[in-house]
C-alpha cells in the first residue's frame, strides 16, 4: 500500500512538475498592467515580460495586478497552466551613515 501511495504521489509531481521547474516569482507589475518582472528563484535570472513573451518553453498568457498566468506544453498535446501571484513585498535595505 505504501508503494502505491508513493507511486501516485510521484506521478502527480511528475505531471505537475513541468510548470514549476523554473520556480518563477512575480515581483512587479507595471502601472498600466502590460509588463511584469519574473524572477527564477533557482538561478536569480530576471525578465521583464509582456503577454505573448516566452521564457524557454513557458509562454506568458495573462497579466493582472494580482497574478501572471503562464502555460507550458507537455506531452500528447497537454497544456499546463499556472497562476503566479504577484509578490510585492517590501525589502529592507541597510543604509550606512
């Protein structure tokens, strides 16, 4: 039974994995809502993107003030989609006197 549960869990992650392999974080949306900054948390790479732009195999299909939606084509014509929330957290910066 444990092996079956493990197999199911691994299968679910394998199916959902392609959308999350870049571990994108959305940090800023332009005032007019046409551009968003995406950061790959694993590498630190940063992009300013618009609807229709691609980052590797990921296409940006929607930008709102709350989230950005990306899609990724999988096997057998399956399309994976995910919404990335906009993280507008404030960062504290130490300023030396």
